[in-house]
C-alpha cells in the first residue's frame, strides 16, 4: 500500500549567521529562492501536501511562496524565537491528520537535495516501515529525513533543552532506514555568507541519483 507522506519545510529562524537575511529568501538560481527550490523538489517527487513553517519575516517568505505559484501551505510559528522544535511542532500540527503515515522534514538552509533523493527515502519507508528514514554517506546523515507517524507523539513531548527532536531521531535511526546515496547535495547546509558564496560551485558539482 502506498504511504501518505506530507512534507514540512522549516523556514522560521532568525538566520543570525547569515546576517539576519531569511535563508528562505536567498536566491538559489534564476528561478528559485531556497524555500521555493525545496518546495519544488518535493512537488516534483510527488509529495502532495507541503507545509512551510514561517516565523522571522513571515510575510515576506509567504509572499515568495504565493508568487511562485507552487502548491505549498504556509503556517506561522509565533513562537519561533523559542527554537527549532517550536517550528517543527507547528509543522507537525499542520500536517497531522488521520491517514498520514509520515512526515518528510527539510531545513530551509539545505536546499540542494535532489528529487531522486526524496523518492529514494519514501520508497525505503514504504518497503521497511522504519520509523526514521534518512540519507547516509559514511558517518554522515543528510536531508530530508522521513519520520514515521509512530514517533509523532514522542516529538510532541520532546524536551527543547536536550536537543528537541534530534535525540528521538537518532535513537530510532536504523540500518533498514538508512539510504546510502551518491547525492552530495543531501549533505550540504548553507549557514553563512561564505557557504552561500560557494553555492554555484556546489550546484555545479552535485549529483542527482541514489547510489
């Protein structure tokens, strides 16, 4: 049976290391910003329900999504200053409904993962029902992460003072849920102006297929 998967894109943070410019509004290429690139990737991979969580500069990010014409919903996390877990919970609340089997989670500062990467992660989830499915390359793990419904309750009760959802994801990761890929973009975060300056090089060097 095909699983029902929704996607959540976290685009609410203050972007302090990027000088306060919302990362979702950074240009990815001539067609997309970071946030629209991620939404477009999910859409092209066949994900039908996509939620973008906004916070800092929420109106500008939402306007960018609307102008793009892409089929994503925006929800505002009014508590975004409390940290990433608060935005994850806002996104989870927005997608959680009867019949949803899992959540693809993407961070707006990691826009380089490929359509094939998303498809590979979803396929592994459908095959194994692992509670966490993620891209791996050696000791690295990348984006996006698929979190099964069985962990939604644990995420809602996560303690932000001890890493929020990260310890839950790490403790439920497993070999069946690890997808070995040859997509360098799945392992790239753009956090600083120096990282952003390297974006053209990173785009030129990325591969678009699972190993």
